[in-house]
């Protein structure tokens, strides 16, 4: 199975994984606290070990791969002074999971690993129309002058707590520059 998971800490300081779907996963070999920290996110590929459970009765899993997921806060448009004018391409529509707004996307990257690309989620405005409140955001990419040679895929998660007035919104409207065209994605806020 493959799931997005957040590292969590038990009372005894040991670590486990909580998937965005609410599955509690205990790796068959313990997670080293010098390598992993509570709050980190990963795309985890694992196999559920049949017939094996933790002392709490939760699933024990054999981890095959853990790919890090970048976590960034949403930036207010009033405070953002950078640039996000380089294209990227969404692999999936943005989605909620684990208390985050998640994006899987691809972008063009050069051969040099010295150039750091940036992605941002910028909160542009909030619009109230009757009982409906929409938050407008821009998901953008800055290649920092990197010349493209190949397509790279990445994941980023933005905590919902970093979106101002998220609890009062009924939807998010996310603008994305994909290639030479700008697309808008409407995402309904759950439990509203």
C-alpha cells in the first residue's frame, strides 16, 4: 500500500505513522528518533504484516520506502515579495488529508542540484457573497533561473491552520500556472 503519513510520537517517546486516512501504522523495525521527528510527512510504501499487531492492537507494517513530503505554511499575499511565475503541472487535483492541503506536481529541472526550486501557496483574498465565503489562493513555482532538462515530480503539504479564516470558508479557489495557461481549481471545504 501507499499512503501519505505523518510521524507521531507515543507517550513513551517511540514513533509511529498516522496515515491521512486515519490508519495507525507501527513499523516492524522502530523508527530512530535521531532520524525522524514528530510532525514530519512522508509518502510511505508498506506491506501490512498479516497476523501481527502492536501491544495496542494496531497494524504492524514492513516499510518498503519513505519519501519525504515538504511541509510549508501558506503565505499572505500582502507579505509575499517573491516570484512564482514558472510553470508546473499538477498530477492530481489538490486534496485535503491529514490536516493539510496537498499537492502532487511536476516541474522542469536542470541537471544542476545547486539550484533550489521553490513552491509557494499564496493566500490572495477572501470573498464573501451572501452566506458563501471563498478563499482565493495561488500555487506557484520559482525555478530560480534553472534551465529545464527533465521533468521531476514532488509533493508538498500546507497545514490548514496556516490558511487565514479557513474554518469560515466553504471553498478554496486555487490558481495554478500550468505550462502557459492558468487554471482554477475549486476545492470544497469539508464539514461546513
